[in-house]
C-alpha cells in the first residue's frame, strides 16, 4: 500500500511543479504583454503630440492668411475717399 501512496505523492508533486512552472511562464508573458502595451501607448501619445503640433501650425497659418484676406477685402471693397465726395 505504501507504494501507491508514494506513487500518488510523486504524481501530485509533479503536477504541482508543472503548475508552478506554468504560473511562472504566465507571469512572464503577462509582464511582456504589459510592457508591449505601454510601448504602444507611448508611441500613440508621441503621434498625438505630432498631430496636435501640425494642427496648431495649420491654425496659425490660417489665422495669418485670414488677416491678409481681410485686409485685402477692406482695401478692395471698403469706402474710398474719392467716392464719398462725389456721391452727393
């Protein structure tokens, strides 16, 4: 009978060792996944920063352009001093 007990104990210890090994491997895989996700998030944030800088640059260009357009329209369609005197 002691033979079966020892055999059962050996199988249980082997299973426990396998479980511990698998848990260790799973912990390592989780850590690698977490590191990869963090790297992806940092890359996405960097891309967002670049995109926002481009948008800001385009907005500044648009503001400058609008100032020029508004000034030219005032010059083209604004009241002229020589027209004011002859309109009466």
